[in-house]
C-alpha cells in the first residue's frame, strides 16, 4: 500500500538525520604537552567537508595572563570580523595568584591552524607554555549528503500524496490519513533543511577556544626532575604555613589586643581606687585569716 511506503520513507529520513549527529570524536587528535618546553607541531590535513574545532590550554605566570589574552584578542581584531570574531571571554581571579581565563573565537577555516600557531608563539613570549591541545572534526559533508538524499525521497513522497489528495473520489478516512502523513513529511523535510543549514554553517567557520591558567610557565629545571619537584613542594608548604599563621593572627589578634588594652586601663585606674579596695586587692588571701585569728594582748593586771 502506498501509505506504508510513505511511512517507511519518513522513518528512513529520520534515521538519516539521527545518524548524521555522530559524536565528534570520530576524527579527533589530542596532544598532552605538560612535559614539553614548546608547543607541538600538529600537522592535520584539511579534509573537504570536515568541520574542525580547536582547543588550546596554556599555563603562564599570573601577571602575564591578561596581557596574553589581550594580545590574542588584538590578533583576531586585526583579521576583521569577516575572518575572525570573538564569541566569548572570561577572566576569573580565584586567589591572589590563582587566575583562570578563557577566550573563544569563530575563524575562517583556512586561517585556523595558522592562528593557533601564532597564539602559541604569543604565549611563549609571555613566559608561558602550551599544556594541552585538542582538534576534533565532524564529517559535515557526508551528513549533508545523507540528509539531502533523504529530503529528496521525502519530497517525492510528498508530491505523490498531493496527487492522491487531488482526487475527488478519495474516501474520507484515507484522505485524513494522507493529510496526517503529509504533515509529518513536511515537518521532517523542514527539520532536515535546518540540520543541513547548521552543518553548512559549521563548515563556514571554525570554533577555537583558548584556556589560560596561572602557574610556572618556564623553569630552570624540568618539572619532572626531583630537585624541582622538591622545591615546588617546599614553596607550597611554606605558602600554606604562612597562610595559616596569618589566619591565626587575624582571628586571635583582635581579642588579644582588647584584653591587653583592658589590662593597661586597669593599671592606670588602680591608683585612684579607695585605699581599702587597694589593700584588699593587694593583700594575700593567706594572710587575712591569720590576722583575724590573732589572740588578744595579755592583761597587765594579771602580771
């Protein structure tokens, strides 16, 4: 029956749309460079129909993060809005020397790889280094082709339904079923067109994200060396100890100062107190009962 064929075509188009949304990990390359002094040379051949996304993470001294972030933003502005746009920015001060920052771009695909290399070079000039690099790709061209094929089949079924609806002797029940299936096909074709538009947009621009974190960018020794590791542990322990001491002083210092001021005030006001209170305050407790229990003097008449 033709109605069954139409339903099968609708299901096929929906399946193609779902298959097109494959995970981006199908084509990806991740490079960990925590032990490298310089950024790696990532040689990825630009494949037609593949939408790439770039992500770089940098570590550099805290005072240089804002400067490096501004340098990257300025490099994007020099390319112009037609080839580079800034889509996001973050600068977060977590602690005195703990800073996190982010900068996101949308680039012309032909300039993305070169822009990433220039970004790494700017970080190295700021006494920093690349600690992570990841490039992922999605085969948008294949998805567009699959969706286009499914859309064409759905359009043929839609034209066939329109011909059947044009008949005047069509039963009411069959007409209602065809109208329902026609509405489903129209919605499916619209969803496919929207997905195709999104995939074409992903091919037109390449997203790139720069993450910044504070830390030792370039040291005299390799980070895996025992001496450097011991020095880092010593500095971290000293910083923690100093923070604890300062926190202890900040908590208990004001009460101690208040107690000291009260004691000094008492010392200043004590001379003005009545003599009885001063003697009672200064006399030892052990001497008071002995004076009170002393025997009366002997009567001279008995002698």
